[in-house]
C-alpha cells in the first residue's frame, strides 16, 4: 500500500508497481498482480478496466487507514482511556502538540456557535 499511497498519480497499474519493485529486488509480475488483486478483494483498492489491464487506486488515504487501526486498537485493548494514555505517553512532544492542536480544531468544529 505504501507504494500506491506514495505515488503522485491518481491511478496506478500492476505494471507500474512491478517496475518500481523489480528495480530494487527480484519479484515476479504475477506476485504483484495477485497482491493487488487481493487488496482489491479486501476493499483496500478500487479498480477499473483500462484496455487489457486494470487501473487501481486506494479506497482510503494512509491517514484514514491509520485512524481505523487506532480505533481497532482502542476498541480491543481494554479500557480505551488507559490505552490512549499509554499511547500519548510514548509519543514525542511535537507529536503530542500536534494531537492537542487537532483536538482543539475538532472540538471547535463540533461545538455549535452560540
């Protein structure tokens, strides 16, 4: 998914991902094709036919995917307030400041104007 998220284009093909990967390591075209097909079947990628091939694009941004993972962790790791506290305790001061700023923005958006 990182290869797809890191691309500057809206769509990508198996061939394009294969060419990127094969420049760095020995990999079969069919391996890339079956991996992208599996990601499509799992709902991570959408696709449409373009001639004989498919064009693929992610169904979620990297950030949306990360948010889902965090929600899963909060929902399955015991008390969510304690899980979140342990998480915040382990991040850098810069990341903590970024989270506080994001919370302020979200709170301001949710608070109805009087």
